[in-house]
């Protein structure tokens, strides 16, 4: 009856009426349009052809993953493993093709088969093993990520050149990832709307027991549903690795949450029975538009997460309330088409006010400013070392009258690629990049070079692309100094453990190489164990606590950064600085305080604030056309209790 009423409304016919019905029936689409209008008003760099294509590229991987997750959610399941399966599939492709000579076509088939196999494992555990989907897919999340690290040995693997073209453009302007996204979206829409298995998904999600009693082979259908999710995850992993020109074992970390968010924002219910591919695509675009717009508006990296979370909640609320208003009887006074229209437009207004108000209040730059505009993409701001780089860069930018936009890649190479693309499309004067991974940043830096935007690398270099200058300390030399310091403190003999950084990152590899090189000169030093603690203090505490159970006689610890060293000190308790000597890396404020207290014997200090200041200086020189040196070395220094008082950092 509501549909008939809507059709009979005055003005409901024709194009305007069709548009109104489209917006009323698609709350996520309304939210997307509102966001685009709001961000276009706030930033002159947003509504350009280059930037819109850029948004499409950034949405592609999330959308492809989300199409597969749509199948699962429609059938009232959940799949937390898609990010890990994407990374594993890409790693299998690169490993088989580049390291074992498997023909590329066969390697692609192996990668897709890996995704399908992972999905079948999920489906078997859920359908036949009776495990809850949350538990089964959470287990495979860990297994998939672990296998990717085992196969790659924790290091990125170069992607075959022929497959890397998936990250290129056609005709110099149309991105291939966007085409793949559209193709996979059409396949997903066809499966959901035109096939037996698609109808089965809705039946199982609506009422699994009723579906079983009606003769549907629910267990077999679940196997197929999760296999499809794994297949889409494999394709997403291949597209992501193609963009980065390398298979990253840590790639797509956390993407499962983005994929689920995209599906829910697009109108699907976690209770099952509803959802469509077009809604999922809109949900993925909303996430990409938000991140792109907030980057362009120079919103603080810390506040970006808050704004994104709030807008996602509002977008879902808009759709939920719209659906309830549509389901309420007309007699109640709130239902029917007019009630839905009022609710939809009211909530759209709330989203508009939230986005415009929050971004206007929070963004620190201005696109109309006459000051030089620089962008700084940091690998992470969840580490005091990089926070100090940011502080030094911001202080120097303020001193020189430069508008500096800072972004946080959260140790995700693909997210950093998106941020660098945003910088390039917004026409900044220069870009400063602290790569998550030196290989993965190459394509993005090439794009900036092509746009004639100077690029300065800080702390870590960029491979397979040219930068105007590299401002860095020598991680390998610093690692040698750390090894020498702990060895000499122990008199050349003793038992030590090494806490490694995040597997797959260039800093972790380089420092580990330095440790190994430095210890070669001290054959009396026995390395009892080497374990990754991901540059994180809490993980440093947990890993060190575990190692102490197996090696209570440890006499020394080398940590690849101060955060892990401080975690190890907590685990050691009163033994730290007395019977066990701990050496860290970075020279962070907390690390230097521990050196003063005597619990941390030494820290190999890199002077991160200086790195940030010098990077901004050189970026400004490059903007002005002044000569810059190809390499600017900031010396590392071993800081102990004897010299910590005079060390400024």
C-alpha cells in the first residue's frame, strides 16, 4: 500500500519523482551525496576529475572485499578473515611467480585457489564443525596472517610485472582498480539477484531453519557462500599488491572491519536476509570519500578516526530510522512516504551539519592560503618516535610560515599510498614521506614525480623511485652500535635476547641486519631467542615475559625501539639495569627517562625532532627550486647515563 501511495503522490512521476524515490529507498546514497556536497564546499581540491578517480581507486580494494562479505552477511554470517586471506593470496602469487618460476597465469590461479580454499575451510568449520562464524573466521584471520609471514619470511615480495599492471591506468587516465571493482560488483549483483545460490543466501539469512525444512541444503550452501567470500578476498589482495608493486605480508590489516562497515552502511543487516551489491559499493565509497576529504582538509590524523566513526554511525542511523519510519503504520502519524521523506531529509541534515561543523572546526589548513603547502605522511603516530618527527616538522613549518598537512598511515602501506595520492591530486608544493615500506611507496612517489611535485623521504628511503632528498639516520649502523653497546657492557660474553620490530617493515629489517652484523664481532655473545614485538610496549612486555619462562638466565636485551625496551623492563622488574642490561633504539623521551633512572642501560638515539625539522627545510628548498643534497644524514648517538643529561634529542 505504501508503494501505491508513493506512486500516486503529486509530482511523484517523472525524473524528479524517481530521484526522490531513489533517495528515500537508499539512505546510504543520500548520505554519500550529502558528504560529497559538504566536502566540495569545504575544499576546492575535492570535486576534480583526478581526485574523484583517486577516490575510486582508494575504494576499490575495500569494495571488492565487501562484495564477498555481503554474501556472508546476507546469509546471517560474518567473515573476519578476508583481510588476512587477501594478504595470503597475494603472497602466494608473488612467492610462486618470482621465487619459484611458476608461470604468472598459473600463479594467479594458485592465488585465487588459496582464497577459495580459505573460504572452504571457514565454511566447513561453520557448517559441519558447528563453530560460530565469529570464532571460525577469527581463527583463520590469525592462521592466514601467520602463513603469509611464514611464506614471505616477514619481507615484502616483488610482484610480477605483468600482474602489477592491474594497478596502472588505461589510456593514461582510467584506473584499472576501478574497472576491476565495477566488474566484481556486477558479478556480485548477478550472484545475489539472478542465481540459485543468491536466493539461498537470502533464505538462509531470513530463517535458516525454514530454509532447511523447505529442502535447501544449508550446509553445502554455506560452503559455497564462504568460498565466494574467499574468492573475492583473493582478487582484492591481488589488486592491492598490484597497486603497491609488492606482496606485503602485513597488507590489508584491519580491512575486514572496513569491509563489514561498508556492507552495513550500504543497508545490509547483520541479522541477515537483506543487502545488495549496489549498497555495499556506496558504503565503500562513503569510507573512501571521508578519508580523502579529511586528508584534503588537513584534519588532524587523530581526529580523523573520530570524525569517520561518528559519520559512519550517523549514516547507519539514517538508514535504520528511515526503514523503521517506512515500516510504521500510516495511522501512527510517522509512517508512509511522507514520514520516510521527513526522517530521511532530517537525518541527512544532521549528517551535513556534523560533517561541515566538525571539519570546519578541526581542519588546520586552508586551500586559499598563499603560504607554501607541504604534506607529511608518517608511517604511524602510535609511536613516540614518529610523534617527535611530527613535532619537529610542525615547529619548523610554523617558524617558516608553511602550511603543513600531517597524515597517519597506521603502519598500513596501502593506506599510505592513498594519502600520497591525495597529496598529489591536491597539488601540494612538496611531499614528505616516512614510508611504511620502502618498496610499497615507490608507485605513489613516481606519481608525485610525474606531477612535478618534489618528494622528501624521512627516516626511511623509497625504493624504485627517485626522491629529491633522503633525511635519515642509518638504521643498520644504529643496529651495529646497539649490538656493540650491549656486548661490551657484558664484557664480550653473555646470553641475550632480541626483540624485533614489526615483521615486514624496512626499519625492522635494517635494524635486525645491524644487530646481526654487530654481534659477529663478539662470538662470546649467545643469542637465546629473537622474537617480533611489533614496536609496541605492551607486546614487548608480553613477549619478554614469555621469553623469561624459557630463558630465565638471560643477561642482556636488544630491542629495535625504546617502546619494546620499556615493555621488556617491565617484564624484568628489579632485574632491569642490574643483572640484565637492556639497550633500546630511538632516544624517545620515555626511553631517555629510563636511561636516567638506570633501568635502560642505553638507547641508540636518532634525534627524531631534528629529522622532522630538516625534512621541512629541504622540502621548502625544493619548492623554491634551490639545490638540495640527495642525502642528509642525521647522526645516531649512543646515550647512556653518563651523557644523557647533555643530550637534547
